[in-house]
C-alpha cells in the first residue's frame, strides 16, 4: 500500500544546516546500507560539506562526516576498516527527491519579519517550498518527515499541499522533532534522551513511523523511541524549548533580586537545584538565552496560543521573553552606569560573540542586544573577539543595527579582531558575553576595580561578567582556542 512496506534505501534530507547536516551524518553512519543524500539550495554550504572545512563547528562532527562521506574508517567499531561511502551532499534537490523513500525536511523556520503575525508567527516559506518540491516530484508513498520545528497542525498543511499537487496519492507525514543542542549536537544525536516520532493513527501512518523507527533503532535503544500522535509530537518540541527557556528566565529573575539584596544567585541555584523535583540543569544566571531557537519557538507558541483563542496562555509564555530582554538591558545599563554614564571617548571589549560556547553560530546572540544599547552611548570603539564565530558572520548579524547607527569601522566604532589581547588593549571595560572555557579565568590585572556582576554569578561559566580594567593579564586567558 505504501513505500513504508519496502525497506528504506534512500533518505533525502532537505536543508544542510545545523540540524540537517549532523542528523544526516549520524543516520548514515549507523545505517551503512542506506544512501543518505543531503540537499540544499546554497551551493557554498554544500561545497563546504563536501570539503575539508565543514560549514558548521560541532565537536566530533568531522569524524562522523568523514567516516560516512569518505568511507575512511569505522569510528564506531574503533577500527580503521574502510566502509562504503553512503553520505552525499548535493544541490540537485529535485533529482534527489525523485529517488528518495523518505524525505526529512530540516529547513529553517524563522520568525516572520513582515505581514500577519510579524515578529511572532513562524515564517513557513522555506518549509512550504520544500514540501511543494516533495509533493511534485516524490515517488508515491514517499514518507515526508517534519524535522524542522513547526507550529502544531503543520502536518495538516503538508497533507493539503500534497493533495493539491498529487490528488489521491498517499504520502505519509511524520513529525520527528530534533532535540539536539548546538555545541553538543553529535553527542546528543549519538545518545539521544528520546526520539519522538509522531504519526497519524492510520495504517500508513503507523507503517511509516515503524520504518523511521527502524532507521533510528540501528543505534538508539527501542525504549527511547517514542511513537506518539503527530500533533503531540509537533507541540512537544515547542513545549520543550519553552520550558528550558523558562528555567533560564526564572533564575535570571531571581538574580535581579539578588543584586538588590546581597543574596547570591549561584548559591540559590545550587540549593534550589538540589531538590530532585527541580534539578540543577539550566539554572545558570547570565545574559539570558540566545541562539536561533528559544526566542523564535516561544514567539511561535504565543502566536499559536493566541490564534487558538488562548490569550492568557500567550501572555504567560510572553513573560519568559520579557524577562530575557530585561536581563540583557539591565546588564548593558550597568556597564554604562559603571563607566560614569557615558561611553564617549571610551573603548569597550566584548569577549565572546557566539550565543554559547562550542559553537560558531552567531545568530541571535545576547551580544547583539548588548551592543545595540552600548552604541546608543556613542563609544569610541567596541572591539569584539570570538574564538569561532567568523568576522563575516558577526558583521552579518550586526548589519541589522545599521538602520539606526553606523556600526562597523571605518564609519562606525565596531571592529572584529582575531586576537583577544589586541581586542582588550587600552579598553575601559571588558565584557565576557560567551561562556567559552578560554575566558573562564579571565581576570583584570592588576584588578583596579573588583568585577561587579561577576560576583553574583556562579564562578563556573559566567556570562555577563564585567571587568573594569585597562588590561587583561596575558596568563589569564587560556590561550588555546577550540580546534575546529
Ligand atoms: P539552518 O538555517 O542552519 O539550515 C537550513 C538550511 O535549509 C539552509 O542551509 C537553507 O539554505 C536550506 N533551505 C531552505 N529552504 C530550502 C529548500 N526549499 N530546499 C533546499 N534547501 C533549503 O537551520 P537549522 O539551524 O539547521 O534549523 C533547521 C530547523 O531545525 C529549524 O526549524 C529549527 O528551528 C530546527 N532546530 C534547530 C536546532 C538548532 O540547534 N539549530 C535544534 C533543533 C531544531
């Protein structure tokens, strides 16, 4: 009745980004007899996946890609035995879709910038485009998998698109949200807490879910593969991200009280986290969450709630975002206040641009919000150093500020430097905005003013640390940057 009856021989993954690339690579590694082809419209990205320098940095990713793509070694078995390459990267989207038994859609689903729901609703243009390509060119019975994070009920949208293009042809639709975190993507994919597979309660739905589950079962214990209803699956991804972000906003709200009372948020996080009902994870106060997912997924959840006639639910989750903005704002205002309420003629250094350590992803970094506020004060210069984010990516992100300010040199005050010491030279304030290990022991030398905000954060991996200092001691930066 459907292709789910036949074994899966070819997987097409549409979207070669932070999710598509690593997911496809791990899938290929563990299913050596399945051909996995990752397609993307972006020729440069595909060329990078084929080459020596992968387009994204993730610890361990190079080994997995090389093993599956080049057949260099069997890293799982720890031997150097050759294997047949079964991971391919291509821009030939249509040709690949035509051959596929299963298409994973892992394209970007950002927040809509304009029109109805701007700033909150999910922009489904790329996702719909990929679905249309599958609808028009896939073999009948090809299984379509939502890997991107999408609003609840997207499965219905896909079915409507399929029906409009190929009336009467069965294309089972599954939801298989990705829970990986950037910086630990390979580990998260190799040892997932759970693999959620949502399907419709029909025979073809169940068969399709079983076919996808079989691919995962090559390395994931069956007990961790959860077959659930498709709408639950779509919504559980938004719920998981919203609840993780909520913990960060919760502890940050407490940090604001700490700074006014002398309580220590690090001690509080530790004590609170010892309660097993709460647990210690995700309780680190700092600049708040960044990255391409948490904010947009909560925005999507609030929009969804409102469109379902649930404004109270929308308002509840909106507060998580409000708290996150407050934290950044508070930090930036504190920097300005500490520098006598003016940045005229002063230099500020920003150590760390990535939204968290071990990733080169510059999207939606807390640093952008801090820089926006600092620029209002007309600083002489803002020097940025990050061990992994490329200068081009950082400048691309900063370009959204251009409508209000001249940002980068020569017209504006901002420059991106390749060396942390040059970035810190003659600076009036050094702000640690990413929890990179290399900044962990960063201290002013000889500390003329004690770090202020730093005191209220747990010493392990603080962000939002402010040093008022002309220089950093050379020895205090662990000078080894991460290896790509
Ligand atoms: P990304 O922007 O890094 O990659 C998406 C890729 O899709 C881009 O390279 C783009 O060129 C390509 N693309 C878009 N439309 C296409 C089309 N029609 N045909 C071919 N290629 C197309 O995005 P990402 O960070 O990998 O995220 C992908 C999805 O996964 C999003 O929905 C995101 O919310 C979700 N997600 C992301 C993470 C994360 O940590 N980044 C984690 C879990 C889930």
